[in-house]
């Protein structure tokens, strides 16, 4: 039984990772800091390490570098978990010696697949590969190699390089997409060939969403071109010329078959997209269930606010956000807590009904920025998402999102559902903890009076 060491300073996220991997035949062990990981590593002796990038004290990349200096753990598979997925952070993870990385919010199927791959439990290709002849550039540190992809899939490629590439090396791969746009991918060199052709297999390390779409489209186009080429076989053409009377019929049948193949490919793609959407919904529901159970596990108001922050960062994937609470005496929203702001940032109080924040709170209707949200917002008064925190018809505050870690072009229906449901749970938890706090203060006051009377 493979032993997995899960490392994260957020208990809520450790609980999520554990729920995704339980029942898969692994022994799961947890640690809450980089220092604890390095101290217990030899004693735990894991088969794979899932390591959070951002942690108090020693960050994940520093832990990874320290581990790689120990010859015993030089080949330990390390999967870095990062909330950002920004190119410079990804490069830092790879330079530190991790084998792969995954971004929060984590997808269950993707996490399980990456763990299996790093443990060597995947015995067959999960994605179909198509034959190609595509020039690529390989960046290995300061070196740039010119190579050619021989086959390609959504998860990897086989390439021929003019210079040998070291097995297990992490490289940056650049190629041209179907529409002529450049695609940049990070890959891990595997299965180097022992011949003069300098061939090797590469698996791709989690590309961003845009690169994923471009890569999928390139594979689809190459597959279509391959089918078209196979349909125009020279031998078949010569035989067709000898059978002049059947030539038109055969060509029409061939065109119909190619069209049908294209339709089937599109149907398969549509069906796959539907499955992905269903999986994303299930993933969000699972995340929300774990998050809500944690939110409702405390009646301490400050702890509730901290848990809301953990949920918004780890499950929603927000890089910059704020929680505003409503003061009915002043009829204004005031900043309570958040993430991604400068320490000296000035947060104005927002009158109810004014601007995006005030109008959203007054109308008690969710706000989602129309169009592209990839750039985020640096204007405290103009978020890309605003969710009123309402319970029993009473507006108690507002959650405002300004930037997401995953740079989406636009928000989708599952995002609307996730934000709305999160707002409901956050409002309930805040209301309960605030009400409990008031009751507890009254109880203490009454107890103090009783104590005085009894003296």
C-alpha cells in the first residue's frame, strides 16, 4: 500500500485532499508545516509527497529543495499544490525539483490521476495520440533546442530532438497552435530512446486552461487531417480510376464517411465536455459540502471569518477578495477582512445603494461582471463578483471577489451556483456566530450582576 504524505497549513484543505484520496488504496499521513515535514520525513518514509506551495515559515519550494539535497529522497515523487499557477511560480516549483503541480481549487479526478501517474500506477495511455510532424522549441534552463513532435495527445508527446535530453528533466515546450497562436507548456522528459534518433516521451505538467483548450483543438485538427489523408489513399484512387462507373459513388460514400467521422468526433467532444461539466459540478458540490461543514462547526465569530477566508482561497480559488459587513446604524458597508490587499490600503465605507457594492447589497441580488474577468479588478468599489450575505431577509454583509487565481475569460453557470451557495452558507455561519456572541456577552453581564448580588 503506497503511503502519501499530505502537507498543508490549512486543516480544511487537508480534509479535502483526504476525502479525494480515501478509498483509493493509499495510506494517508498529514503534516501542517514545512518544518514538520522535514522533521518527520525519514520516520514517515512516504512513497509520494503532496506539498502546499504557500505556508507560514518554510514555503513548499524551500521544502522541496531541502528534500532534493538528501540522496535518500532524490527520487521521491513530489506534487506541488499551489493556489496561483502563475508562470513564475510554476517555474519556481519546477526549479525546486517537484515532479508535477496542481492548482487550487483542486479537481478530484485530476488529483487522483496525477498521484497514480507519479506512483507509476498508470499502465496505459489515457489519451489517444495522433501522428504529427510539428516543429517545437525546447527551453531547458538557458539552453534552447529545436525538435520535432512525432505524435501528440492532450497529456503528452513523443519528440525527436537534435540534442539529447536528460530523463526526468523539466522543460518548457513552445509550439504553434491550430490557429497560429503560440502554445507554451511545461513537460517532464520520460522514456528517452537508446538510439541515434534522440527520441523521448514527454508528459505535460498541468497547463493553464487556455493552453489546455488550444492543445485539445490542435490534437483534434491533427486527427481530422490524418483521417482526411487516410481517406485519400493512392492505391484506392488508382483502383477507383479503373472502375470509372463506380468512381462517383465511391467518392460520395467516402465524403459521407468522413463527414460522419467528423460528426462523431464532434459528438464525442460534446459528450466529453458534458462529462467535464458534470464532474466540475460534482467537484464543486463536494468542496462546498466540506466547506459548509467546517463553517458551521464553530460559533466563534473571528474563527468563522478565518474559515470563510480559507474557503474562498482554497475552494473558490480567489486571489483577491474582501468581506464587508453591514452596519444598520450608519446604513453603510465596512471592510471586515480579506486577502490580496496592501497592508496600508484604505477601505472606504460604502453607503447602501451606491456603486456596485452598495447597489448589490441594497438589491440583495448577486453581481457578476459581464464579459472577460481574466484581468481582475484593482478598484475596491468595482469587484468582478459581489455576493450579498442575506439570511431570513436580513442583509448582514457582502462578499466581493476582485481576482481569481485561474485566469478565466468569463464566468460560467457553475461559478454562479458555487458563489451563490457559498454566500448562503457564509451568511448563516456569520449570523449564528454573531448571535451567539451577543448572547454570550449578555449571559456574562447577567452572571456578573448575579455574582454582585450574591456577595
